[in-house]
C-alpha cells in the first residue's frame, strides 16, 4: 500500500476529507489533528506562540529548525546537477538556526547510480547541497534506508561519518543518527554539545520496505510490547546522557497522506515525553500535520513539543500539480513546513519561547527545476508578474488549506 502511494499514484478523485473517512473505517482509532479547533495564540506568559523574532534577546537561547523529508525522486536530479539552487529561498533561515533537522529519505552511495522510487539512491553531491543549505542534524532511519541493501547502508554511514569528522572543528558541525554500528549493536545516537547546550538526538523507524539488513538500522516494531520496551530504553538513555534537550526522530508506521493521527501513536509520543524526550519529531506521512506545544504543569511554562509530521521539504511526488483541484490528496505532498523553535535556558530550566512555522512548497520552474519556495505574498506577486497565473492562483488556494494545519497548547 505504501509503495503504491508513495510515488503519488493516488486516486485522482480522492480528497483529504474522503481519505480521512477511509481511515476512520480501519481497525485503528484515529483522532483529528485539530485543524478546526480555535487555539490560543499566545503562551501563558503572553509570549506569542508564533513569531519569527527572538522575544528574549541576550538570553541563553537555542534556535532549532525542524524540517521534513528530503526525497530523491528523479524529477529532482534529472534536469540539473546544481542542487544548491533547490535551497536558495530557505538557506538564510536554515543557517540562522543553530540546528536544522531533516530526514534524509534515501541512501547516499557513490558506487551506485542515482535512482528514483521505489529504490532511491543519490550521490554525495546531492546530500552536500543540503548541508551547504544549513542542515546539520540528520535522521537516516526510515523505510528507504535499506533501499540499496547492506552496501548502501555502509556507504551512507561512511559518507555521514566523514562529513561529521570534516565539520567537527568548524562553526557548524554535522551530526546524525539512525544506523547501528554493527549487527548486534544497540541503537546509535548523537550526543554532543553546541553553544554550551548538551543535545541528545536519536532517530528510529517503525517501518521498512524490506527486512534486508534491518539489524543495521535503528528499527522498532509497532506492537505494544516493543513500544513499551523502547519507552523504557528512552528513559534510561536520557538518564545515562544528561542533556538540555533530547530530540527523538520517529519515522512512524502510520498510513501516508492522511492528516489524522492514530490515537495509539499520539499516546506513544506522549509516553516518550514523560520518559524524558523533549521533542518528538515524526516523519513519513509526506503531508504536514498539526503540532503540539506541551506545557509543564508544575512550572506552567511551555517545555516540550510533538511534530506529527512536517510533510515533504523537497519532493517530486507532486510532479504535475492539479491547478484546478488544489484539495486533492496528492497536492498536499508538495507543501510542508519548516518550523523554527526557540528554546530558552535559565535557572528555572528549559522552556519554549517562540514557534515560527514557515510554509514552504516544492515549486516547478518553466525549465522543470524543482525548488523549495516559501509561500509568501511576494512570491505569489512575482509569479503573477512573470505570467505564471495558474501557479499563483494555485498557491493562494494551497496556502489557505495549509493554514488549517497549526499548533495547539497541551497541558501534560
């Protein structure tokens, strides 16, 4: 099911509402990710919940950008080898962030040719462009991790290990998680210090397209017993690695292209928060979902977050936009969010002081070049000026639809 859908082969007549109705008929209990609930626009202390600025200048803060999936469909590389241009419009935002996270949903193996769905592969120059754009914290654990088998896993590990070594002494070190050090090894994770903040980062996947070489991937099963065991592991990992922030990437086993969230998944994530995770950053649905800011009841301050999906950051799934039908399911695969979150550290502990969700789209130029663009008034005006009226009208509609996906405050 997931293979058939991932390439964008969705029913032409399907809308999000219809797909949600289908999911409601499954065995899992789903809850709507609240795009229709009016939520407060500020935290308890009056700080805006969405702001691009730093409301606490001069304080000890860390700014982190949470993006989504970096895909490798052939539309992204067959027309050009100048991959840097894909990121031009978001480069400033990513590099201004202390950490910028992305899910690298492809092996990086120079010994094998570039390849597209269903078995992805890219070369180091493709991944290098993402690093130059500002991404410096990567999840390598997802359902495409073993697309090229054990050799692909080895080459991907070698690439990121060399990258980490090369950047270690520079101003923007690269870190990653998701590939195990050996068949019988425990989960691998990144534990590092940046600007005086200790960061713990772990990436796992609940889904693989095949069982090949799964023992070399941070893989967890979805059954209750496996999740309980993993939750206990997470608590011990936090205890063994004292940190300011523990970020967990979960490539979830939920159905793709659905805006709803399985209640079992929601409960799983919140259990992880209670065990010491500060941010659950989920990926895999290929569409953006709501996010939650979780308030520490004792301090009455926002302290933790759950991203149920940021959607695709760059993808070729929406290769032929349905300009006249922007509500179709496939159209959601072309838009996503890069959300900037600012954490503040003081004598009371760590808290969240700003959240800035930036709406992005995979735009296709007249030369069929795919690039990330922020959906802004200026960009829409530029499209109209250049005679791309269909794109302008389409993105105006898409922006209205995507703004229904938003954050809410949760007291835990």
